[in-house]
C-alpha cells in the first residue's frame, strides 16, 4: 500500500521561487516547464522525508518570506534582488542555529533542484559518461589512455585510471562536514552578487 504525501511547495510557491532566483540568478530565465522540473525534483526528495520535516521546510519558507517585513516593510518575494541577497546572507550566518541549519538544508534542496535538471547539465557543460573522462570528446589522449587502462583492467570501475581501488592520500576526497561554514559566504553562485 503506497502512501501519498502532500506536496510541500504549492502553498509557498511564490516565496520559494524568490529564494531560488536569489540563490541561483540564472533561475530568472527558467521556462514554466523548467520550474515544474525543478520543483518536481525538490518534491521527490522531500517525499521520502518524514511529514514533520516537510512541514518544517514549508514553515521555514514562510518565515523567510515574512521576516523582511520587520526590516523593509515588505515580504521577501516583493523585495528587489539586492535586498533579498543581503537578507539571505544574514540568514545563512545567523546566530540562531535552527534558522541557519534550516537555511542550509533549503539551500541544498534548491541547488539539487536546479542542477539536477537535464537542461542544467547542458548549461554548465557537464555530461556524465559511463566511462568518465575517457569518453569525453575534449579529453586529451593522455587522459583517455589513463582512464581507459583502469577501466579495461577492471581496477575498480570506469573513470578511475590506474589508481582505482587505492585509498586517497589524507585530506583528499574527504566529505565536508554536515555543518555549514562558520564564515560568511555567498548566497548565490553569482560572484558579482548585487549588494
């Protein structure tokens, strides 16, 4: 018996999209179909989560939309991009741990939704290939020879070259911690961010 989960985003669609457009400026150019795909990816990721977490994400989006009322007299979705950017930068480094934690979780969902779209891989020039770099049309011959040798030798899978299966040196390949960075970072990938 399959349980159907209530979608998270429809009640908070306008503020969610404002947050997405702030974090990923190229999202301003998304077609209605691309927005549907982005939101479907986020909904699919949230569907596997407990109902309480889905409610918390929806509540966080509502809180993020309402908080600017105290400073700017307008909701987040009504602010110009530069003010949304500044507001979200303050939230991402907030002293309130739960707010900061929620923000970083939402940020991860947004990036996943945007960059997991089929169209996004073309935009950023990423095309995953079964045999890794060796199948890439721009790969130099030396890279093809290295990756192909490892894949043909069955040394741990395609794309890992002659060193597949060997442990990485300390500090290489470590996963970042679950905590967000303590310093101020950029809310968006736009290094010329509007301030």
